[in-house]
C-alpha cells in the first residue's frame, strides 16, 4: 500500500504485512515422501504424514524432524502403507488419522503426539463412529456419531457413553458446547441447529432449518467475541450459509446467501471470511462492517495472521488483507493443494512438492 505521511501527524499503516521481494527458501528434509502437512491452531506445532514408510513426523524448532512413535502393525504383521484424513486438536497434542494397510481395511488411530502412543478408535468405541472430533478441553476425549447418536469415549479409561442427542446428521464440538444439526422427529418437517453442553444435556434449539437431502453433512463452526457466541452452518449442497449470534438467551440468525464456501473465523473471533459466487466476503463482527472483493477461483481460505488470509487458487497461493486489499502472490508459481501447505510459528510457510 502507499501512504501519505505529513509532518506533525501520525499516519497509521493499518494491518501492514511486509513481504520481501525475494523470499528465502530452505530445504528441511528431502528423503521423506510426505503426503500431507498439518499444524496446530496456534501454528506452534507442525506434523508431516509420510508414506513409504507411513508415519508421523514433527518439525522441531531447529527444523529437524522427529518421529512420533511407531505405527502399530495389523493382525498379519503388516505395516501401514499410508496415512490420511488427519484431525488435529487445538494445541497439537493429539491427532486422529486413518491408517491403510496392504492386506486389510483401514484403521482409525488416535495418536498422543507427546509420548507417541496409539489407540485404535474402532476398538475404543466397539464400532466405527463418523464425524470424529477431539474435545478441545481434553485431548483424550473423543466424540463421534454412531447411527445418528452422539457418543463419547476416553482413550484412558475407555468408558463409552451414549449421549442424549439422536437423529444427528452433523456434529461440531467447541470449547464449551456440542453443536448438532438434527432431523426432526418427522424428517419431512426439516432439521434444527441445536446446542448441548459437553455431556449432551441442556438442549437449546438455535435455528429451525429447511430439510436437506439425505446424507447431507452441514459444516458447523463457532467462535467467541466479547461474551457473544457466533455459529456458522453451511449446507454444502447449495452453499447456503447461516450466521447465528447468541447473547445469553437471545438468539439471532442471519442468512448470508447461497453459493458460499470456506467460512473461517480469525483467531480472536472478530472477523469471519468466506467465498461466495466469485467474491471474497468478510464480516467484522465487532464493528458490524462488511467487505466484498471480486476474487474468482478461491479453492480454500485460511487465516495467515490476525488480519491476513491465505488463499489457494488454481495458479498458486496468495496473501490478502481481510478487507480485500494488498493481494500478493507467493512462490512457487505452480499450484499446491491445501494438504501441501502449512504454517510454522505464524510467519513461516511450509510446502512440499
């Protein structure tokens, strides 16, 4: 950006991000075959899923890689060939990952990244739960869905609990609540966005929804700002996006339109960005401002800093301010998939190709 600075006056360079004309790159490791990169929400821990052999490696502060334990072998003494579908908790202390073996079905594993222990999730639940997630307040506690009912288990005491929410099609676990999309008793009557405490009690209906096609998994996200709770729900079939604001017993829901994707809150919960019909849109929830910028072909949005977004597009990666200003392309020129990029210590971007 260009600013005019006058003597005797203070000129604010709002949310300035300085990007060198020449970006230094460093090869961290060339011998491992990486399939994806994942990082904790605070960007303080980064892990690489490898194949041939399959494993999990953590990138240390000195840029050395450290193996996170040895993957378990299956009943026929075969080693895992690849890992996929990673889910990481907020601080990176636990990961859920699917391990594939050459002669048997895939196995879902919970991994303690501190001591390298593994737990077979199917054995833990005596079933194959869907929409698995890790309790943000307890990395050993897992939630999932079995036949539409919310279930919870602990990798330490291995107690399985069936919670009260049933007819659930979509599940999200945040720091304080369970958020679900549920079919009503008669499915043709539609669905509801519902909130529970972590034990599945204190049911509160936040929003009644139109019915959606069978098998639709709404994408739910949530955030906090100044004592208010915000929840986004996205119907992937038509891109219809809702934003719900909760203030005590007062619940207000706004429909943000169809053709939406990638809704993401920034770290402090003030900004919500999403793409919609070839536009980048951002809502400033604190100052009730809206920003719209034409920007076609966005594949994925992620927050890079508190005020800048990283955009995946067909021709590569871009950084852009939340309000649509200062679009800058990052090397390399070739396109990278979301699984090929990650952050480390907030200001370092990791890539493999």
